[in-house]
C-alpha cells in the first residue's frame, strides 16, 4: 500500500504530535484541505498559508507550505498585504470563529468587501478552545462556556451570512462530518477568483461538548449529520422544519472584479501616463522653451 | 561649525524676511505661500520655509500661511516678528497686526479691512481687482502676491512668475499672469501712497 | 531621474525617500498629521510598479506591511499617536519574527486624540518601549525636511540589513513644513537589500544564529518553505518552550542590534570641545535649540550641542564622552520630559541636568531655551 497522500504535505519530526485534542474536528479539515490542494496540483513552493491565533490556527506549523502564523485576529490583514505584494501566489487563511469574527471581525468584513483573492478556511466550533472554553461570537443564545456558565445572554453571528452581506464572492458551509463535500467545496473556493469563504462546523468535544452536554465527538458529528440540510434541497422543507437546522453547500457564488487584478490595472494606467510624460519631456528637450513641468501633478488651490 | 562661523550666521539671520499671508480659508493663501517660498528657494536659490495653520482654524476666518526667506540656513521655522503681513479680512488684521515689527508693513485689502492699526499700512483693492479686472475672484491670492512682491522686492518678479506658472492649475496660466500683472500695478500705486 | 531641487513638505520628503530607498508597498489609514505620506504614496507607488492599499485601521495596516515584506517587498506605513498605539502589537511581531518594516510616526499632541493638528515629541519612549516584552528596534528622528528624505532611506537600509522594524519619528512641525530639498539622482543613492539565502532549501534555517546574528531571509514563494510565527521559536522557525532555545532567540534579537551600534548609531554634536554647558535635543526641537546655542555662543557662553539622530539605540557611548566634560546639561524636548531620563542613565545623577520643555502643541522657541539657560548663571 502506498503511503497516505497527506504525508506528502506534512512537516515530519518536530511538529508532531499536534496540539489538537482527541476527537477535535480540525485534523479532518486539514486532511480535506490537503486533498483539495493536491487535486488542484498547486505547488507546495507556491502555496502560502496564513493563520491567526487559536486551535485551528496551529495548522500552519504542521503543513509543508510557506506558512505564516500571525497575531490573534490578524491573519486576513497579513494575507491581504502578502496577496497584494505577490498576487501570483495562492493564499489560504486558516482561522476560527473567535479569530475571524471577534477580534478580527473588521478585517474579515473588509477583505470580503474588497473581494481580494483569499481562500478562507474558517473552523467554527462556537467556542474559544485554546484558552479553555470561553463563549465566542458564534456561541448560541443560551449556550454555555466558562465565561457564561448560566447560559449565553448574547446572540450569535451567522458567519456565512455576514460574509455574504459584506460582499464575499464565494461562500460555502460544511461540517467536519461531510468530508467529501468539504473536499469539493474547498476546491471550488480555490477556483473562485475573489474572497472565498468555507465555513466549517468543527466539533470541540473538550470544551464546547463538555459545557453544553453534547456528548463525545461521535455524538457531535452525528448532530452535524442529522441537522445539516443541503442548500440545494432547502425547498423541500417547510420553514418550521428548517428552524433548528442549518444549511450546507454553496450558499453564495457571485463572481465580481477582484481587488489585486483591479490594482494591476491602476499600475498599468499610471505607467502608461508616466511613459507619455517621459516622451513629451524628451520632445520638450528638443524644442527649446517648452515646459518641462508636466510631470508634476497640479496642486489645487488650498 | 566654528564659533566664528556661527557669529556670521547669527548676524545673517537678522536679515531674514518673515512674511505672513492671512485671510479666510478658501482664499488660496496656502498656495500663495507655497508659490512665494518656491520662488525664493527654487528660482532664487535662497532658503525658504513655508508653514501654515492646520485644523479648524485653517477653515475659519483667520487662516494663515507663513514664509521665511533668508540667505542662510533657517533654523526655527516659525515667524517671530513679521516684516510683512497680508490681511485679506478684518479678523486676520486684528489678530495678527501686533506680530509685525515696528517698521513692518501691513498690506490690507482696502474693502475688507476697514479699521487698521496706526502702523505702516498700505490698503489696496486686492479682492476687487481680482474680481473686476482679472475677472476671477479666485485669483485674489495671485494679485496679492504680485502686490506684496512689488512692494517688498523680497524676490524678483521673474522668479515669482516662474513659480506661479509651475504651480497654478493647467489652463489657468494666462489668467494668473494677468492677475500677477495687476498685482504689480497695485504695488506701484501703493508705493506712491506710501511716499505721500 | 536626474538631480532636482524641490520645495516639499516633510511628509512628501518621507514618501520621496521611501521610493528612492526601494519601498514598493504601503498600507495605511488616514490620520492627521501623517496623511500626506499615504496620499503621495498612493500616487508614487503605482508609477514604479509598487502597491498601495488603504486598510480598515492601523492594526490592519501594520499587518499588511508585514505580510508584504514576507512576500519580499520593502514595505512601510505611516501614522500618528493613536494609530501608533494600535500598531504596537504588530511592531512586536515584526521584532520577534524579524520582518523588516518601516513605520513613520508623525507625532502630534497626546495622550489619546490629543492635539491632531499640533506638534509634540511625546512618543519618544513609546517608540522604544511601546510593545510588550524585551525587544530591540531602531528609531531615527530627523530635524528637517531634507534630513527626513535621507533618514527615510536610512530607515529602509537599516531595516533590511538587520531584519528589524525601524521607526521614523517625525512630528507635525516637520511633517507639514515646506523646505528646499535637493533630490539626488536615484542612481546615486545607496540602498541596502535584505540578505537572501544562498544555501539549498533543505539546508536553510530561517532563524539560524549566525556570527552577526542576522539570518538571510527568503521571501515566500521562492522555494524555501518555512514557518514564521510570533511565538518564541527555534532556528527552524517552529514554536519552542525549551529554555536554551528561548535564551538564544532572545539574545539574537538583542545582539543583532546592540553589537552593531557602531554601524547603526548616528548623532550630531557642535561646539563640544570647550563647552561647560551642553544642550541635548532631537527632532524638530533641535532647530530651536541650535539657534539658541548659536546665540549663546555669540554672547560668550560656552554652550555645546548634542543631538541623537538615532534616538534608539541611544548614542550612550558618544554622549558619555562629551557629557563628562561639562558642568550642566539641558535636555530640550516638546514633552514633559522623556529623553531626559535616558540622559540621566548616561550621566549618573551627579551633574545638574535640567529639562526645557514645551507641551502646548506649539514648537519650542529659541528664546525659551535661551532664557532658561541664562537663568542659571
């Protein structure tokens, strides 16, 4: 038997064992992501992976790409700079619900608004795992965590809807249970030129499961299985039936002008203008008395 | 720098010229200051520093732009005692006239500034000339510059002309040169008025 | 581009110097009195094939320039007090991950929103100690528009050479004043680029402890796949909790700067040979201080002048040589007294050290300095 595909993409030796708890969904997401990258035949030398802080963001240490483990909440902002500097490189952002929608919420919506070509893999476990089980912006109303022991008095974000409203051109949702769909959706997210979000419900049995009495990892996965409705068959259900369920699949796909490509056009525009100026200056040198001030931009009064 | 050189440069500093252009925000005084400084620094080879008021006061009634012109290095960049003050409205005149040196000159708009202090003053119809003779009130700043340079001779008219041409928006060159000419004419009138 | 003489603002000179130094990426957020830097970069960068982006805030701005620098571009941002405060975590990241970036901080009155359109020098300690944890970085403070141009170039050169964030400490007075600058032909400007690895990728250690403590830096996408993190890391760039690795990383960050102070540190001194009184100042305040010192010299007062151009690392050794010969010291700064403590560290309290301060948003004047020095007979 040949060795598993993922081993070609993992950093051996020092980086393992990983920090993820037994039963955590994040490893499943990593496997899926690797398969998608392999399917698309992206070069490991080209792939850039940027992550923030949190359990999911630890992924950057394990995979053999150009990996940038940044500050809490900031991976999308780092990735924005990197992508604009090197538009030819595929840039993936690994983040979580707290990283992307609490501390990094502003970067999340603005990157979506710009429609910059980033592939965002957002693992949503409805809790802060790394720091020990505090409630997050996606913890349901009434849900429990170490900072809301008697139930969360706040209301959660729907991250996918937030991204759509902010202007993302591709938004998909899946879960750690729906692995083949996840492989496919991540691939499709890569193929969309623009801000592409894959929101993945990924179970945290250690904290979220324990605080909310959701049972072990298998039970939590079964919950995903039983409550996910493919968006394509949404019409088969009544509103009442959909009430406590969630939609999976491609929730939104509307290609539009991508930021780095648009910026390239600005560069070209300026460079043509520059060449014209140089030409007219050269001409000016041959004709005495001609003004050589054309390159200076006019200054408006006050 | 040796102490001797320092002494020399100290002496020269007393020969520096300090100018403040003041009026309402939107009268183009920042651009006027910039043109004056550029004429001195680039076309006349002198040293010049231009500063201006920012923030809310820049939008109010006594907006100012300052230029120091000197043959030697200018260290402290703000004005202390003015050689020339241009005041295009009463508020600026009231606020800044006391910053003039004893023999400093106040150049005031004769229509907008009704009350002038008992100092050396020349009142000229700067705004009116821009509006009626040049035909564009927007050129008040250039008319004023012409008048100020004509009176002060702080830089040559040729340098001023070059700086104006390099800084005004494209297509307004003729208009601004005509404004400059009217300003210089006003200065001639003003000189007579001063002699009287 | 041939040499040209221009009248420009300090802020414009900063962006002009950045382009001359090879800066090809700018991310920023509008804030008075630094906005002109962003405005002019938005025009200059695309002309030379560089990139400009207006981010959603200052945190995003510093994050984006770190990302772009990892991609291989010389990168900078510009801001003022409140924005500079927001950038501190990113500055710490760039220190830890050894990413070259340049931050221009055009100081205004603080704390908080303070005096947006007025000048101050109140961020001089923040520039050194703003981010948490032990760290070493470089801070340069120009006194004129012309020096802003050259120190911006130097900021990039030092940043690239030492893989360290460099802060260019301007203030509203210099940022907004217009002065004459001779911009040399770009071909005549000495620029420094970061070292890139020459070893094959499998041998590359991105944070190797080298003899000068600076490690070559491979841009992402160049075949050297490695990890960058703000966690304390080993020579391979992976997080570590091992004491020996933590200590050698921390020492690397210190020694790459502190063992190269002869190369990094720059200062200006005047009339110090026979001086019994020394005036120490930096940035725009030194214009007034210099004028005051020249005046006092003309009035037979033996006053000397000392100005750190690199505020950090502070020119300790150089100042110690001068300060030991004088009887009294005046530290002129537009704040309530910050750099004066650094002077006290150099000269252990037995000399008379006085502050001459102004913090009402206006520039300190030569007269204020002269009066204070004359007071002490």
